[in-house]
C-alpha cells in the first residue's frame, strides 16, 4: 500500500471511531429497554448531533486534502518531485491521487536529473484511458518561460541566453528554452566582423521587443553595455585636453582615415596624421582591433568630433635630417607622388623634395611629369634649395647631365639640316625636338611651299619625324628657329615661268565659290577665276566640272596667288581679228583710195558683227 492509501485508511478509521463514541451511550440504554428507549429517544437532537459531527469531520477532511493533494485541473502548471527514474520515463509525484509519467526526452537539457529533484510540470490530461495521470515538463517550461520573458521585458531584468547558431542578419539565442532573435546590430556597440565567435556561448541580454501574435522575441546585448559606455563617454569627454595621449582601439578603417574607439568616444585620425611618410591607404599603417596610443589634436565645442594624431607621437623626420646635407648635394630617393607640375621624391622617411617638371629635362617644350618618372621609381637628383625651417626642399634631375646648349653653335649651325621629332603644336607652328633639351620652332609658314595650312595638325602629327633646316639661332634666349619647306626646292620658282602672265592652260572647274570659281592646274597650283571671267563666247557661264581653256592674268609667287580667265581667251582672239581687218581695210583703201566715209562704214559693219556675237 502506498503512503497516500495508508493516510486515507487512517482518516476513515478515525471517523468511524468518533461516530461510534458518540452513539455508544444510547446503544447501551437501548439494550436494557428497547421499547422505552425508542419512545423517549430524542431523534431530532440525535440527527442534529450527527450532522454537526459529520460537518466537523468533513471540514477537517477537506483541510487535510487541500494540504496534501493538488487540484488536478487541465493546463495547470504545478511543481512535482521526481520519485523514480526508469530507462525511458521519470515518475513525478504532484500530490494527486496518482503519480504522473514524463518521458526522459523532455529532460534532455538536464542530463543530471535525479530522484528528489523538483520540476515544473503541466497537467496535460488528468487521466488517460488507463487511468494514468498525464503530465508534460516541456509545456510547463514553455509557459513558465513566457511568463519570465514577459516579466523581464516589463521590468528590464537582465537574462542569460545561449547563442545557438547564426542566421540571416543575426543570431538565434535560447532564453528560458524559447528561441529569441539577436540582430547583428544589437550584439555590440562596435561593428561585428566574425559572428561565429559568439556561437555556443552564454551571454547576458535584455528583452527589447515581444510580438505576442507571432510569438517573436528580440533580445539585445548592446543595450546592456550602452549605459556603461555612456557614463564612460561623459567621463572621457569631460577630461579631454589638446595634446593628451590616450589608448584606443582601431574601430574602422576608411580611405581617408581611421576611427579610434577611446572607450565609448570615437575619434578620427586623418590619413595625413598617421605617418610622416606618404601612404596610399591607412591599412598600410594600422589594422582592425589594433590597440595604439594617439594624441588629441583638436575637438569641437561639444567635443563630439575629436581629431587625433598618430605620427605626432614620434619626432619629425626633418629634425633628424643630417646637418651635412646642403644645396648642390646629390641625393637618392623614391618617387611617392606625381602631379602635372612635378614629382615628390622621398629622400628619407618623411622627408620629401619636389622635382618640378621644368627641372626634369633641359627640354623647353611643355611636358608632364609622367613623361619622365613613375611612382615607385628610384631616382638620383641634385638639391637645388633647402629650407629647414619651412621643411621644404626642391630637387633637379637635369642638372646631373650636361646642358646641351653649351655647344649648340657647333652642333646646329644656321643652314644645317637635321631630323627631329614633332613634340607639340601651337596655333602658329610646330615644336620639333632635335635631341633631349634641344627644341626648335617651325612657323606654320615654313612648313610647305605650296599648301595653305590653317593649323599644323593638318600637316603632321605628334611623334612624326620631320626633316628641318636651322634658320635662326639665339643662344642667350635658348631659341632655335627651324624650317621644313627649306629642305626642298621652291616649286614656285619653276611655276613662275610655267604659269607666267598671258600663258594659257586647259583645266576643269573644280569648285564654285563666292564671286567666282577655282581650278586646280596641279597639286600645288590652285587658281581663282572671277565671276565675270567665267563667261563663254556664246554668253553663258562655265559650270562646275566643265573643262575649258584659261589664260593667266595674275601670278604672285610671294603670296602664292594665281588668277585665270576664260573670257580673256576668246576676247583676245576677237581683238586679233579686228586688228587684222583694220590692216586689210587700210591696204585696200590705199589701193582704191576710198573716201573716209567708206572706211567708216566698213568699221561700223565689223563692230556690229562683234556686238551681235556678244
């Protein structure tokens, strides 16, 4: 018999003894004189006494039951005690009429479960088909867990959670047996790069949001440390001073600088304040999560923007520059930056000198620094200026080679012929390089004897080789005047004879232009025909493409101007006919001795004939 059954038997026996004791006096009296007992016995009071005894015992019984047994209502969470553990189940006593059974699968989270442990269970079903009390520990944990989660959310209580795994955008955390979501932004106050480092760890959290409809819980670890950080931030800001050296952690690296966490307060080390030497990116100097000392350079009134420096903690390289370095010395260095106007060369760590593009070559025509050097080149240069106070140095490369203009008169005398490379154009001419540092200018008028050139790019391209003749030489001004057309004979010398005034040539109208037309006699000679000189013998005008005979009426070799006329061709023929007719008439008149009137009549007839042709 179980302990409960023993207690139940004791209660029933006690009730029977008390009832017998109350009835005993009356029973002995009835045994002596039954008839008299029945007549005199107060049945009413007896019944009331019995009822009072029963009520009293019933109250005591209900009190005993309430103290020792639970009300086994469905869906109620109660505390029970483990009284036996088998291979598959745990027997739980909840002070009910019978014990309940729970599968050990529901206690997998607690492998140390033993007899005597107190556990929370849910009375799932009071009795199954076999009369067994059905309990659930898992459901009880869920109900209690939600109660605890809701309470933690309302009170702001800090709870422990186990980070189970990563998920999109954050982590899954087990809080009281319920899965909650930890957003990536709520893990820490600084950006997290490795989420996996938190998996399988127990951490403290605050419940920041609960969606009861969808049973979603959002927790935050960041919220726990923000309050402490805010206090640290106020304390740090209140103590900030320019020149103060603080320890910080590299929080973020950008192309323009590094953000340093000073313990809740962020400061920026600009890329120019990371190193005395030039760097292309801050990651050449620092790395994420690196601890380093920085100095406060400046901050705004609210101290919300803090400017930090790293290089200021070390001595300026110019202060360590050797005193023996002077103007005229040769130095070696590496090209670190290139601009259009020159290149910066690092001669020692943090010490740079500028090589202006004009000091890179003896050449005088315009070129950029990229034509001479590249970033990373190791070069040798000469110190041109040195200012230690302003920490400036200018260097020169061309000074390491002889000046080509020193013997220019012997190398390039006037009238000598050479071959050069086209380096640059201007509207008025072409710059040609004869050798490094020796440039000459070919004026546009000295490019061709025959072509009319509006811009040098019509005649040649940069990089072309041209034959030239030295026309003028100015040693002091370092100027050289060249000519290209002078390398050939002037074709206009022979054209002056070939296309002399009065000569006739056959050609076709090339183009109709304002006030006339043009004709090409050859690749060099293009002549202009005025509008009135396009008239044909029948009075019509020549048109484009029409071939005819032309007479040269103007030739100017200096200005390369040729003017031709078609009309003059047949007008001259008419003039010859008239002249011959006049001579014939005069001869006939001399023989026949005609009168003056006859001669006039003959001339008038010839004139009328000519007018008719017009």
